């Protein structure tokens, strides 16, 4: 049987969020616990660099030393940004976000109610909501965490256990994904509501992922929808003049 404790997915020795996980039984319970945890521990202060043209909500943001917020970025609170982290231009952090040390939150990335542990990169045009991202996670451009079912019902964690599907309640209608340490996801992936991904998983580009992935899994398309032909092939379509 899989271990669904936080320690099974994350290295918690060097993260300021370690005490959050001591409050929960299952790793996915951290999503609901995150807002109150941030509100409890935050000590608003700007110790890093904020470029002219960036906007941080006054008295609601903690920016640690060595970190930089580039012009055009918007950070609403309560939000905590760790040391030596970069928030690039046009990122939009909407509050109840905690980002660890040496991370990258990239251009055009939107986040709300998200925990990102250390040395992770969410770099280009991403949308991450009500999710937890582990240490040393690399996310490709355009990858998103969907967090709302079409039915608007509670999101369940669905796991195949010894051939039987078991469901665990989250108590949340808004729930994205849990991504374990050292995972890599290619560009334009979609993590469906209630996705849990174990350590060291590799998700190939343009894959839709749901349910529970055991550690060291690889997700890739079964077949390619792309056809490659020579420009000199007889079957090639003639150029259309416009």
C-alpha cells in the first residue's frame, strides 16, 4: 500500500513549511490548511529587491533577502517569498501563496493558494491554483493545474488500490494538484483536479494527468498526432497562392 504522508512526497528538512505538514495526515490536506498557516506565520517585510513598476500589497507580503521582483509583477497578500527567488515580469500572485528559496516564478504565471518548496521553477505562462509543488520541480511553459470540476462538486482523490478504486475526500471544491519532489513536466501539460504525483515522475509535453501517480512514473502519449513528410514528396500539397 502506498504511503500518502507528506514525508513520502517531500523532503521537509530544509523548508519553512515543515510545520504545515505536521498538522495534516494525508499530503493533500495541506491545500486546505495552507491559507490559515500563511496568515499565522507571516511577518510582512520587504528585504529583497523590487524593481520600479512592480506592485506588492502593502503590509501583506514577506520578501526575503536576495530575492527580486521584476517590473510588471503583481503580488497580493498574504504571500511569503523565500530567499534568492525571482518573480519575473507580469507574474500575478493572488494571495495565500508561499514560495521557498531559490525558486523561479516566471513571466505571465498566475498563482493562488499555492505552496512551492525549494529550488523549483514555474517559468512561463503557467496557471497554478490550490496546489502544492515539491522541491526541485521543473514545470514546462503553459502547464496548468485545473482546480474546479464541471459539476462544481467536491474534488476527491481517486487512487487504484490493489485493483480497487478508493476515494479520499478533500473537503474542497477548489483543488488542483500535489506534485512530489524532483518531478519534471513538459510544456502544455494539464493536471486535472485532485491529481497527486509521486517523487521523480516525468510528464511528457501536452499530457493530461489525473488520479494518483506512484513515484518514478513516466507519462507520455501512446501515439503522435503529427505527420512529418518531405517537402519534395509527391503527396505534398501544392502551395496556395494568395
